[in-house]
């Protein structure tokens, strides 16, 4: 099969052990990112199996209609970036391992690292040391503080455990089901969203982005936070109302933030307002960018291609296409 991999921005895929699975198939790997439909249509014209790295490239109706040989899209996780209705119409199968029982340890670890780096002012202290200075400001420790987890899913559950290990009080806010589960696990549930934002010292957003929770964190909610508190977003940028975080940080509530996600990615705007604030750490969506996790993802995505090629597709999310798949 002709297989194309998009958006391997750090040229990582050729170094992965998982690539050996594709022996005998023609694999083309693209190391840049483009949103230009004409460019993508040209690059992928002969592609039979398309491998997508998370949501870096949306695959919408216009592009799908210009890929006459495409038979399979192989990815991992949620698929809001793929027009499934058009895939159904064209007979393109989508295999996407949802890994329901496996949390992203890499994202949880990065989240915790950002919390410590932000409150202990590690980047600022490094810059000071490089400038020939010594200690320049006091940091804030975690022991005895309150960790707020907004969304108690797989990653939220991991972070709650991290917080407990660090001697923090853990409070959860989210759906009724999430709050009930948190209490069963021995944590506290906030009585209201307002109380959650008012009382927590560190808040981490661990919600899956849905139409119903877009902009769920508003300027008013952020204004409730303590001037010594921080918010960390390693989920999706759109969970916070547009412009609300910059405004809140400029006003001093909360006092700190860490952000790993942006509304438009890759984000290469050096004038982005968050990059201008000294009380924010920004990282380029590194949550899942860890070599072992990357290899596991590609191992799964390549397995999906092999299963498809063998006539026994796995992890199919549009099974209605199985009886009318596009032929070679």
C-alpha cells in the first residue's frame, strides 16, 4: 500500500522501532505542516492509507474529495479533525484506537512538570543565573495547597494521585458522574464551579473539548481565583474563552498560568500575548510528545493499516463503511 504520514515535524517516525512494521509498503513521511488544501491534495493524490498525528491536520470534505485512492485513515484518539460523514459517503474507513483504559502518562507528567516549573519560577531563575545573578524571587511550594482538577477522566485521575503524593488537598469539579467518582476515590468534590475557582491554589483543565464546554472557563471564573493561584491547560485552548486568560493574568487573578495548547497550531506567532507575560510558561503542545508514547501510538496506527490490508480492519469507528469500502 501507498502510506503517507503527515506532520512529522521533528523527523521522529524514521527513528521509531514501530516503522519496521511497514516493511513491504511504500511509506512517505512529510516533515512540515501545511493547511493548504491544494498542496495536500497534490501530496496525497496516490495515498491509500493516511496516518495522522493527533489533530495537526484537519481532513475535511474538500480534501477528501480530491484523494481518489484513499481507502483508510489511521489515527489514534478522538477524531474531530476528520469529516466522518464524507468518509462514509466515499467509502473511506477510519481506524482510530480510542485507548479507553490507557491514560496519557506523558501528558500527566508534563502537566505536573509545568505546575512545579511555574510556581517555583524555574525558567526565570535559570535566566537570572545565566545573566550572572543569583536567587531573585521566592517560589511557591505545593505541600498543603489545594489542587483543583476540572474534569476527572483518565489524566485527571493520575493528577489527583500526584497531588496526594505531594501532600496536596485534591478537589474535583466536572460532571455529576465525575464528582461522584472522585468522592468514591477519596477526594473532595466542590459544591459549585464558583467555589472551585475561588478556593483552589492550582487548577488543571482535563476536560475533553466538546461543543458544550467550549469557553467554559470565562473571565469571570478566572477573576475568582487567588492572586497566588495558577491555572494550567494541557487539554485544549478552546476550553478557556478567547482572550480571557491574557486579560485575567494582566489583572493579577490568577497570578500564574502554564499553557501547552493554542487555538491555532502550530503556533509560531512570536508576538502572541501569552508569550509577553512573565507569569506564564508556554510550551508547544508537548503533552503527548514523548518518544515512548510516540512509538506506542505509531505501533498502533501501523497495526491498523496491516489489519486493513489483511482484510480484517480493527478499531473501526465508521463500521457502516465496511460493506462498501472504496476498492483499489
